[in-house]
């Protein structure tokens, strides 16, 4: 019986393996050679998909950030529900996603904190996408008369900034506090009350 065919080398497979290598070695010690070794290929094969170590790390960062964007987009674009309810659900989902990333896999979260600092372009695009989602929710509320904002983009940015303690990785240690849920609920309620028409 011939040996089973090797799984094809795809960008997705490289990215998944890179996550494992980063988890194992950390961002300062992980190399493209380590990724290639884990895949059972030459480092040249990895470079055919990602032209540099920086490009690979950027793609891994983008992939990690995109996971939460998809879930949040479902809330932002849901055809039902009031804008205040959507806003509350969106903020709660963002906070829970960040808490789970930090708590469920602290090694990988710490790695991504380093990668985020290295990939400001990827991070800026991610933050813009999140603020755009908030803007669409607020605009929907303004159109329906349930929220008030003279400048929707500024309001979206203000909501994002006001809730930063609950989604910015620099506050991850705070997320372990036994009172963090109560604090999150208080800030969220205050923000939504401030936007109500």
C-alpha cells in the first residue's frame, strides 16, 4: 500500500502551523525555519507563500484579528434588534472575545501583543473596521430615532475609546478582576444612555 499523500502546503496551513510555532517558541525565538520544520518542508517552500518573515507574521496577526471581526460583523449587520441592543451586544461580544483570547491561551495572547506592536498597519486597519461597525450600528439608531449623534463617525470613535479598558490588550491584567463584569456593564450602560435620543 503506498504512503498517504502529504497534505498540500497552503497559506492557511502555514498560518495555523505558525501559530503553533509562535505558541511554542514565542515571537522573539520563532523563525521561518521552525515553521518549515514543523510542516516538514524547506523554508523556501514557506517563502513561496510569504515573501518574508515579516509578511508571515503580519498575515498571522491579521488572521488572529479577523476572527473577532467576523463575529462582530454578524451583530452589526443583523437585520433585527434595536440599535441600542445591538450596541450592547457588540460591546459585550468584543469584550468576551478579548477576554477569552487572553485567558484561554495566554502564551499566544502574549505573542500577539508583541506582533500587534510590530504590525501597526494591520492593527490600524482592524481598528478602523471595528469603528466602522460601531458607526453603522449608531447610524442605524440615529435613523430609527433610538440614538442621537450629530457626528456618527466621531460618536463611534468615542464609544470605542470609552470602552478601551475592555478590549485593549494593554488592560488584559484588569480582565481577571472579580469586578470587571460589573465595571463593564456600568460603562456600557453609561455609554448607551449617553447616546439615547
